[in-house]
């Protein structure tokens, strides 16, 4: 945000396009992962900033959009999800971002765009298993309380 504020006076008033890079972790309604609260919150804040900036500058020719990237085969992804193979390489995503930034500023403003083919499937399966166990334990607790209330 501070960088945008600093360069704003020098931007081309006849047509500039700022593209923020966020993550699916910050995209509303997407799957969230334990341990990534600070990361996902900061990415969601970038999405909100994009929408607010677009509203405040809608009468100018400076446009802002946000790409929420999914899994890209990077060292960070490998460290977070060992063994997972992302559907895209960094070079492919860089080309997509470049094309988007050059061509979409005339058509979009204030948009939060998911760029994702997948969520690491084994993480999804782990979360489902965790929720099943959690729900089973909660159900046993509820039944115990109900039994106690009804029969004591």
C-alpha cells in the first residue's frame, strides 16, 4: 500500500494498471489451512485494498486488480506441502501475470480473480478426516449430555 501511495503521483493518468498478487488463502470462500492465519489474513487484506482503491480511484485512468494465485511449484510450496506437485511452474504464472497486467486494465477494475486449478488434494483429505473425527467426538459429547439430561 505504501509503495502504491509513493508512486501514485508519477503514474500515467492516461491509463495505468496495478496488479496485486495475492493467494487463494486470501480469497473469500476458499479452503483455509491450519497454521496459515497470518499469511491468509495478509492476503485477504490485499484483496480488500484492491477493491477499496478501485472505488476511490474509479474516476481516474488508474486501475487496480488482484490475482489470487493457487498452487505454483515453488520452494515455499515444497516446504509447506512436501511431495505435492503443483499444476504450474513459476515461469508459466509469470507469463500469465504479465499478459494480464498488459491486457486487462482496460476491461477490469477492482476485481479479485482466482487463478487456481487445484488445492493440494492430500491436505483436503487430511482436513476431511480431521473434521470427521472432530464431529464424531462432538456427537459423542452431545449424546452424553442428552443421556445425562434425560435419565438423571
